């Protein structure tokens, strides 16, 4: 078993991060496997060295350990570009110049399908730029979207094994048909203009590169798993087992976020909590 914890260095780790990291670490340890740390820093506009250093500090304080060197996504941009070039050559990508406002206006326009659908990345893209010519070299100064209609012809029905549970209790073998991929997920962005990649593309390539057998993460990412399995099929990569866990919430039931630094692990440390106290707080 090889698990991983893959935080972004864009703010302090909170109790939700502690739960995910400790759970992945404990699962690997119990199976005699390996727990890996990966720094997902493709968003260089928000990533900060001090937050990366704080990640190492907090996780070591919690008693977690991992092999070094740590994989950092900012070092792997050529790898992501090679994958994009492969998909572009096969005609599966198209450039998109839509702004967020353009997508909102198109999605809200009267249409036969009724109210706009929300997918894993927000509003399902209405396909405005899908007719853009795709010949010639892959553009580097525009967002690139996956044509899910064409992609689903290659993948057909996709499936993955879920050892945790989705938000609605999904477990065991989870299947997603092409109609769902096309209409409820849509043409997701695989390369953002200012990044040269995206979370979905990078996480799939990196999980394969690190030999991850079990992806342990929160239920908020369950719906994104279908996207990841599609990309694994298209790129010829293995599909790990997924284990989605419940989310740590505050007293009002709201999911914890980095902006909620009252819940930062460092605050509990400063107030005298021990690593065992943190485990008790999160139910581990």
C-alpha cells in the first residue's frame, strides 16, 4: 500500500488536513506500506515558501514521517505539458477563451435543459468554444479544455473501487456512464493559462508517478474522481483504490477551510495541545 498527503502551500493546515494526513499515514503503516508527502504548488500566485515550511513542521509535530525528497509539482511542468501534447495530438483538447462571467451568462441563458448544472468544478461548461479549430501546435497562452464527448467515446463506462464512502454513501464499485460524464461534468479545464496545467491533470500524473495504490482524501473530492479515472484511461495510467472520508466541520456544521485560521493546527499547538489531543479532537 502506498498512500499520500498532498497539500497546497497556500495557508495553514487545519484539523481537516490533520485528519486526512493521519488517516493516510495510519492506513499505510498498518499495512506495512509507505506514506508519501507531495507539495501541490502549481498555483505559484498563491503558494508561499513559509507555508510549505509550516506544512513540514506541523506534520512532523503530529508524528508523521515520509521518504525524501518530497515531490513538488512546480518541478514537473514539462511532464504535465507532455501529457497535454499527447491529448492535443489526439484531438481531445480545445482552447477556451471564455471568462468566468462568459460562462455564467451562457449557463444562465434560457435553454431547453432548464437550470444550469453544477459539476465538480462549478457550473458545467456550456461548450461555447468547442467549435474552435484544433489543428496546428498546442497553444500555450490559452486555457485548454477536455472534449468530454470525444473522451467518453474512448473510455465508455468508467469505474473505480471506493473503500470509504461518497457524500451519498457510494461505496464498493462505483460506475459512471458517458451521459453523466458529458452532461454533469462536462468539458473541464486541463490547463489554465497562468499555470500550464490544472489540479485534475497534475494529481493523476503524480499519483501514477509515485505508484500510489490508495488515494485517501475528503468527500468534497468524490465527484472529481470520475474526471481522474477518465484521464487515467486516456493516458494509460493505473487507477488506484479510492478512500473518501468524512469532513471535519466546525460547530455550525461548516466545512473547515484554510481561511478559518482559528482552526489552524499551529493555534492548537500554541494553546498547549499535544499530537494525541489532536487525534482525539478529530476522532482518530
